[in-house]
C-alpha cells in the first residue's frame, strides 16, 4: 500500500515536470500565424488601398497626357506636311504650272558656281569671282535662316518663307538685273520662264504668244521666274494694256497684253544671259 502511494507521487511529479517543460518549449517556438492587422476605422480605407488607388489614378492621368500629346503631335505633323507640299506653289493659278529643267536637279544645280561659263560669255573674270562670292554669301545666309527657324520653331511656316524671299529680293536689288541673271545662270539655277502651251481664246493667244517664247519682261518687271510674272500680272489695274518683251528664235519680240491672267502654261529654264540684254 505504501509502495503504491510512492509510485503515484513519483508519477505525478514526472507529469508536472514534463508539462512545465512542454509549456516552455511551446512558448519559445516562433508563431506561424500572420500578425493581426488592425481593422480600418469606418469610412477610412487601408493604407494599401490608398496606395493602389493613387497608382491607378496616376496611370490614368499619364495615359490622358500621352493621348493629348500624341493628338497634338499628329496635328503638327499634318500641318507641316501640308506646308511642305505647298512650298514652291505660292501661286496656284493654272497658267503658272511650272516644270523644272529635267536634265538638272536642284541638288546638282547648287554643287558649284561656274565662273568659267561666265567668262566664256564675255564677263570680266573679276566680276565672275565677285558673283561667286556673293552667291556663297547668299547660300550661307539661307543656312543661318534655316538654323534659326529650326531652333525657334517656325521652320516651314509663313515667317520662314517670307524671310527667305526677303533675302532673295535683297540680293537681287543689291546686284541689279544683269548681274543677278548671271549669278543664277552660273549657280546652275533656272533664270528664264518660257511658254509651254497657249490656251485657246485666251489673252495670250489674242496677243500672238507662241509655245517656246521666253518671257523676258512684263511691263517694267524683269522676269526670272513664274513668281515674278505672277506678281507683275496681279499688280496695277486689271485690263490695262501692258508691253511684254519676249525672246523668240533668238530675236526680241514685243507684244501687248491686258494686265491679268495670260492663259498660258509655263516652263522654268536655265538659259545663257544674252550679251545685248
């Protein structure tokens, strides 16, 4: 009996010891449960929700900005394309449809300045050198104008076109008609406008214009391009008789036209300046 009580007491002690040891071990083992997150108060989103909502709104705003910028860029490209297509066609009258000389492109025309060609025409060699220098000054001024227009954002805009025309007029006024004609010729550029076709029942036909006629002067205006002719025909009083000087088969011919549309189609050409001009 006594022996049984002793065994029970020993068993109880061992059980208590094992229980305490197990409790200590369980306390030291890290918990695998996620930490409790305090519930958001009523009417207030969690921080994670706030961050996500802000990111979504930022993305939407970025997409709106990009779409707006893309639309503006497409509009600007289209506008520049239209202006580029319009360069060289300031005047749209049918009679001023102009064909460049097919045997010589614009890039080829500006590769060099032919001083020898001027000397062969009887131009003083010193004048040929001087015209060469003036031609290079003019081309350099156009390059600076192009650079400025590009940097300031008005390339191919009316301001650019008008400034380029002003440079050309300044050169022409400074040189005078005959030196300017020689400069154009030596630089490989077109310097004459010839009649390609005369329309039926037009003022040009009534005045006796013929295909192949080279228009040298319209009234007081020396004609080097279709633009020169267009300006001259639209100035002054419409219908007033105007003397027009032509070159026909190597001879000078004068006809009279009423100021206004002539009724011809033209061709731009590069012809040697006449010594007697």
